[in-house]
């Protein structure tokens, strides 16, 4: 009952706020952010002047894509340099040394691609300056890039015979300035008030009851925590992430963090409907996302609240599976968090997924492997699910006796090529890297456990990076040259080989003349289309990953052991 | 080419197709089909491994069976294509029969006639054809008029009139002149005539893939690629799990996962769609045109011949005050008795129906028939000293006024009332006295209204094109149930309308026959030229209707839609099939390493070997099972997209998920019983 109330409160507040936020988003990306934020206009203009860009210039898709890539490249280099040099830079009270090259490379990519995979313990590795000027900035920027690409793709659907899909710099600045910053500010203040740490002082030193000395890491982290969730980033300031009491002290902050990480992803389908002027289309996409997420919640809750076979064998018949979970959160809160964070490409954790039951651990992994579409990351979720929807329209659309059409745009060879590329690059890359790591010595050195569970650890790492989720299964020693570079490559390719087709699709759709809808066009705002879309997402996922999952979590689950 | 209905499995065609499917094992023939080509590659690999294993004396019974079924998969795919091509060839053969070697009467310089074999004629040559001659090539009549028997091409035995200068000046090679004589200018070189192009298309030799087929091929290639990676990645994963996978098992998994069903049937579906069109006596210049027909959202339909019967018919007698119905009917009937036009006949019929007025034999009396002429715009008869006339309102007024008669005040209202109802008023007078008006009604074709309703449900707007005035046009449009009309249409107005619709994102289809229709036919997305039309019209359009029946535009749209639906349904079916195959094969592969995976063997298949074999056999057999559907096309009735989607998703989507579960289980039972 408590779980039901929690879910109703969470999803109810998320959907209501997302609906309102979408109104704001539409204005922001149209360049008219509204009176309340009008005072920020000079800042916006100053940034354009500094960047020497004309926000009114309408970019073609190739130019837009070049801007995205250039911005991301510069961000990566800057973040790499900052990490390497942090030892000789200020705001380093713990006197942490420069980060070693493979790890700096991996981390730079990780934050620029909105993955926030962490092969390190932040409190022992990153100075305050690196955390604030490097990681936190990218938490904003990478989320804004995701939103920009999503908005550009939606423009492709909205426009007719247009060469342009918007201006990347304007989208980037507006998304950061008018959406992410104000939201993060509000959330950070509330988090601080509820006990999330925010200080520039170095680590605290305490004497324990037994007389030993304990060093307690802390830092300016409430602000980071806010954008970590809002931007579906997930990179924690502490190794324990949102399981750490300084990041997520109470059930209330837990709820707020859940709310924050679901908010913008669920606002995107509303924005889609608004920009099209056909809210039903947005609702259909939203319905697909909700159904997938809801099903995941159901399975996770059912699996995690059961006593595990190992505990039963030990005679603890009624003991819940509390391993890897925090005492201050319930099992249900952990299960819901694990699904929400993986379904949104956030990757924050408030419990260790490695210690979940086999099915409880398989659900988050599946949510990641479905391509981060339910609802996915900030912006990334929408453009990814629209790629799936394009394929769905193509496969099923023929069955209405017309060349397939999606929102008045005909889906021909070029559109299919782009959507197929965008949808398949992740499964192909994932399988290749997992395959490699299952034979190479360096790959096999990673997993802590043997057998199917060890294999699950490898699976999870690549699933997480290819899909820019960033959550870890734990158990895998990833801070090695092999994994740092390979996972880094996975993050880059998994991000930009989806962004490029999405922008290409935006370009070709915008250039097309929109055909008016009639009763002869395939309805895409109908329950049957929602069902088909879910079917295609599940089928692509199932067909690509079934063998891998069968050898990992499925075998584990069927063998009736915890690990 | 008469409307031949080749049965689906004509033994002769099937035999030829069997041979062809072996011939198509040449990988070069498979280059256009990446899915089947990859099956071919896998078959070669497995066969090679098999040979090695036999050489080393291993037990190969299972491996050999896999190899056999892999090759059968390729053969079945080839057979499907060969069968469709074979049926096309059979049609092409009957097309070719129309071109018997004729010797043309070539008109040389100075109009000197000389014999020349038909194949030697070039475009621009002139030939003479008189009664009994076979027209040697496609062409246009430059002089003369003739009745022509076109049954060799259309299957319609009634002769048609073809004459120079009008919109009925086109003649087709292979047809026969029955009477009179004409001079024909040849318009196509040998091998480039419509028939030649059509033969090439139905045979499949020159078939270019349509845009939609290309898009689908990209998707299928993408899916094949991902399954290639899935299977390749399985090797190290399985090794990690301590389970070895043989090449044969991996090949079986790969082939049953890639979309072989649709890959095998794709080209057969396209060829069969084209053949269905040919069977309706419509020639398309490309497969692309057939697809475009399915996409059409606006139909421009000529009123006469499409919406209404060509001839107007008398519907009512409307006398002016002081004249009885019967008196008017009698005068109208008398004036029409010698009139052989359909309108005239219909007046006689109506008079008989209403007043039982029998026709009289006028030949004995001193009757003199006045035929209709464009100048007088009246016809009638002079009988027993009276002048009976019927004709256009103003013509009769002039006639009456000249004879000192008075025009009744009520006539104007009567004439206008008839025109407003969409009919043509015919004023009747006897000498200087106006008797009344005969209403000639355009008769809307039976059932056309219902068809337009169906089109509307399918999201297609119908626009009636007519030279009538807006009043008349509006009335007929309302009666026929079209969505819109273009009155007082000129070729320019028609072209402008097409452009406007296309600007709005619509795809437009139309029919036309005259030279002045050519620009519009070229502009339209689907332009169907009438075979009787001018060669300019035929060149401009992308289809030709041999029967010159404009109503067929509706059929063409349906055939286009059926083609696309068939392709989509089989794609969906093919992809949905994969689920069951996974459940059959994956547990079988890893059962030795992880016995707990037997829980996934939900089909309770007998053994790993029988499970894998069943999957690959089902995969091959389903191709053959679906050949009839691919060739015939799925059942299609015009309906809204939402309805079609619901229906087809249930049949081919859900069906595609369930059927292989049943099929694989049955095959497993069968091969277990056979002791394989």
C-alpha cells in the first residue's frame, strides 16, 4: 500500500510538472522564455557575443551536427586537462594528485556524453575544482546538448520544405540558462535544507566511539546533486552515489531525487506534442514510455520483495534481500530507484544493483539495453524513441497500403537508413565489445565473480556505457587501461552514432513537404501504434540481447541462486 | 492479351520455375538480395565443414541435415521469385502473340506504297492500313477514319472507331482494321513500344527496384547485420560459459533469425503486383508507378465515362402551361423516331413507358428527317406539314420567333430548373409553338457512389472533372457523391488543380486521352492514359489502360494498395516469427552448459538437435507456404488506415508470433516420430 502511494505521488507529481514544464520548454526553444526569466536575456546575448554566433541563423542538419561535435570535443579536452592538472590548481583541500591519463580520458568522455560512468571513487580522486568547474559544468552542458538534439529532431517533423533545423548554440544556451539552471537552483536549495552537504571545507576528521580516527569526505555537493538528477547524469560526488547519506540523506530527498531525474525526460514527449500542435502524438509516445517503465517497476518490486533462495537456505525465511541496500530506504524505494535511474540514463544508484536478485538486477539492465527510451535521458530518450517510432512506422505502415508516413513525412530509403543506423549501432557495438571482453585476457580480468554472474558484470558495464547510462553493477574492476579505453570508446560511439542519425533524420524530414493527414494515413496517436512501438522496442531488444541475457542473468535466475 | 487468369500453380510454369530456382543458385543472381545471399554464403560454409567432417570420419547426420535445409532455404527463395517471373513470362508470351510478323504497307517519298516488314519500321514512318490489314506498329492516325478490332490487345470484341485529328487517334500494333482505311504515323521504334516495355517489366528482367523496396532492403540488410553480430558474439560468450557451438548450429541460428521469409518473397511480391495490373489490362511503365498508385490521395475523375454513363437519358417531360404531358411526349417522340443517337432513343423509350406511345413507321409517310448539326443545334422531323423540332433552348427560341411564334413566359423557369438539377434541357416545339422541355439526365453509374464512399474511408478524395457549367456540375457531383468538382474544366485548369493539390502535399492520380491532357498526365503522380488516346497522352502518363475505361483508376489504386499491404504484412510476419525461433534454438544450444535453461524450452521440444532442425525446417517451409499469398496478394477492401492496421496487425503480427510456435512444435513431433 505504501508502495502504491509512493508510486502515485511520484508519477503524479512528475507527470503534472512535466506537462507544465513542457509549456515552458516550448517557449524557451522558440526563443521567448517568458517574463519571469526575462532578466537573463542580457546574459544570453552576452554569451552569443562571446561565442560570436548569431542565434537567429538557421542551421542545416550537417552544420548543427558539426556544432554538436565541436562543442563536445572542446568540452572533452578541457575536462581532460582540468583533471590532469588539478594537483596544481586551487580548491583542492585534500591535496589530490592529477588524475592518471586512462582514467582522465574515460572520465572526460563519460561526463561529456552524459554517461557519468565512474571508474573511480570521486571523493578520493577529484578535487573540488574539478568537481565544480569540470564535472558539474558538463552535467549541465551534456544535458543541454541532449535536449537540443531532441528539439532539432522534433523541428524536423514540424517543418515543411525547410533547410534548417534550428541553431545549436541558441538551443544549448537557452536550455542551460532558462531550464537547467533555474531548476537545479531550486532543487539544490531544497536538498541542502534536507541535509545534503554543501561546503568548501576539506574532509572532516572525527573520533569514533572505539577511539579510532575517521576521515569523512565532504564538499560543495548539493548543487551537483541537483543537476546530477535533473540532467539524468548520475555521476555522484561520492563513490556510494545516492546511497551516501551526504548525497541522499532521507526518504524525502530520495523522493525529490527520483522526481528530479524523471521530470525532464517525461516533459519531452509533452514538448513533442506541443511543438507538433497535436498533443495526442506526444501522449502516445508518453504512453509507450510509461507502460515500459510501469512494467519494469512491477517486475522489480515483485522480485526484490521476495526472499532470496540463499537467505531461505540459511533459514531466514522472512528476511528481505537487504544486501547492498540502505537501512534508511525501503526495499521498494531501492527497487523503484534502480528502475528509474536506469530507465532515464541517469545511472545514480541508492543501492547496489549487483546485490539485487537475478531478476531484480536483470530489469535495470534490460531497461538500459532497450536503448534508454522509457523515458530515457534528457532529450536522448525522445530522440531515441522517435528513431524506434520511425522504424515502427516503416514496418507496420506498409500494412495500411501506403508508402509509410510518419506525421506527414514519408519514410523512404534515407529515413530507414538513418533510423536503422541509430537503432542498431548500440546493439552491434555492445555485442562486439562484450564478445571481445569474453575472450581477451584483459577483459576477463575485470569481473569479480565467476560464471554467469561475472558475465553479467561485463554485460552491465557495456550496456551502461553504450547507452550512456553510467550506473555500475559493481563487481567489475573497470579502472584498468583496457576497460577505461574500451568503455570510453563505447560511450563516445554510443552517444554520437545515435545523435548523428537523429540529426540527419531531422534534416531530411524538415526538407520534405508535409503531407496532410487523412483517414488513409497510418494513425500514430492510437493505442495500437503504442502497442506496436513497444513491440518493436522489445523485439529489437529481445532479438539482439536474448542470447547474452540468457547466459547471464537468465541462467542465474533459473539456477535459483542469488549469485 | 485477353484477361488471362493463370492458376497459381500452372504445372508448366512450376516446372520451369523449378529449373530456374536451381539456375539462380549462381551467387551473381543473388547479389540484389542480401538476405538470401547471406544464406547462400552460410550454406557454402556449412557444406565445406561437412565435407571436412566426413573426411575425418565424424558423425555428420545432424550437420548434413542442417546443410540440406540451408540449401533448400535458398532454393525455396529462388523458386518463389522464379514462379512469379514465370507467370509474368506467360503473360508476356500472350502479349507477344499479338505481334505476328506482318508486312507493312510503307508510304515512301511521293506517297508511293511499298511493302516493308514490320520490324523494319522506325518512328516517323508512315504506313497505310485498309480493311483487313493488321496495324504493324504503335502509331497515330494522320489521315482517315477506320473501325478497328482491338480484341487482340484488350480482349474486347466490339470494334472501336479510330480517326485522325481527335483524341481517338492512337492505334496499337497487332490490332486489325475492319473497315475503311487510315494512314498511320509510327510512333515507336521496334522494341520500344508500350507492349515491348511491358513485356520486359512483367518478365522481371528489367525490373528496377522501387523506392519502397529499396528502403525495405536497407532494413532487412540492417537486421541481417545485427543477427550476424549476435551469432558471432555468441561464440566467445558460449566459450566463456563452457559451451561449444558448432558451425552448423550457429548457421541454423543465423539463418532462422535473419528475415528470410520476406527476403525470399520480396521480389515475387513486386512482380506479382505488376502482373495483377496487367491482368486488368493496365500497363504500367514502372513498378514505381504501381506503388505511387497506392499512395494517391486525390483522384481526378472525368465525369463522362467514369462517373456517369456516356449518354444522357430522357427523364421527364415538362410541358408549358396549356400543353398536356401527352401532347409534349408525342411531339418529342415523333421528332426522335428517326434519331439514332442514344439521347433520341431514350426519348422514344420514355414516351413509351409513360404514355404507351408506340413508334410509327415513318418511312411510308412523307416524313423528312432533320439531323442534328452543330450549326442549327436542333434535330427533328417534318411530318404531315408540321415541323417538329427539339434542341438547345436558344436555338428553338430563334426557330419559333422566326416563324412568328411567341415564347411562353414560363419556359425560362423550366429550362433553368432542369439545368439546376444537373440535367440538360431540350426544348420541343411544333411549328411556331413551344410545347415544353424534355429533361435529359446524366445517369450516374450504378454503385459508383458506394465506391467513392469506400475511397473516402481510405482517405482518398475524389474530384469530378467536367466541361459542364458549375450549376450542372454541382448537381451531378452531389448525386455521385464525389468530394469536389472542377466545372468548365480546361486542360489548363486541370493542370493548375493538380499543381495546387501537390503543393498541399497530396498525391494526384488522373486519367486522360487527349493531347491537351498530356501536361496534366505528366504532372500527375499517377497518370493513366487511355489506349484509344493520342500517343502524346500515352507518352506523358505512366500507365496505359488498354480497355480505355477511366473507371479503372479506382482498381489501379486498389492494386497499388494491395501490393504495399502484402509487402508490409509479410515483413511483419517474418520479423514476428523470430521470437519462437529463439525459444527453440537458444535453450538447445546452451542446455549442456546450463541445464537450468531447459525452463526456457517452453515448447518442450524433444532434443536440442530436433529443436534446431525444427526451427530451420519451419523457416524454409514457411517460404513455400507463403508463396501463394505473395503472388495473390493479401485480401484488401478499401477501409480506413486505422481499420486496416488493426486487422493486419492481428493477422500478420500476432499470427506471426503464434504460428511458428505451433509449426515448430509440429515439425519437432514429426521428426521425432521419424526418428531423426
